[in-house]
C-alpha cells in the first residue's frame, strides 16, 4: 500500500523555511505509530530537516539526484523515477509512506491510495510550502478519524482520505 502522511493548516499549508508549522506531540506520536516498521519516502530538504537521521525502525528513502545529499546507514538515496518504479512494483509487499516535502507530495500523490492528514484548525501567516487541497479534489474522499483534540491553543483532528 502506498500512502502519504501530512499535517496541514486551514489553507493546506505544511511548512515555512524548512520547518513544520506546528509541533503537536500527539501528531508526532501518530506519525511514528503509522510509519513504524515501514518504508518512508522523502525529498532531500525533508531529510535535511529531520532532527534525527535516519528515523529509527523505518527504511528511509531520500529522493534526490544531488550528490550533496549524504545518506548514513539505514537510508538510501534514489532518483524519483526509481522510487516510482519501486513503489508501484513493491507496494503489495510493503507499506510505503510519502512524508514530504511539497514537490515530493505532488509528484507521488498520484501513486497513493490513502492520505493520513492531521488538520490543524489554524491560519498561519508565514507559509511557503503546501499540500494539494484534497477537499477540492474529485479523486479523494475524506473522513475524520476521532474527535477534535486540543494542544495548547491549537485544535486539530486526524483525517483519512481514500482515493475514490
């Protein structure tokens, strides 16, 4: 199965200056639970933004043609075309999670069957990266997974979108 996982604000913004818009402990826990013991696919900028590399107990795949992208043990750097081929050929045997950033989401979303979205019910002023708005797409149907939760002054909710 090929899925994406993302946290978005009201405008489907996902980040600013290489950072997440918000750090919500329950969202990070949810991300970890879903991706643990699976394959995670990310772009070079997302890889470079990770506080710990590679993310433990997951196969970390970095999509990059750049030789600047240094990959330690437990991670692999491959070009986009190779990732697309591997994902489509191996998705019956492994769970793949696309974890960002913006360009990787846009390029690999057509291969995804599900998208796990944490909706953060807030407008952010500083956003420079976005996820495609699945609510405006005829290809996706979403429903909440659980109730609205709060962390400090933030309201958020987990959603699951499935390709129609």
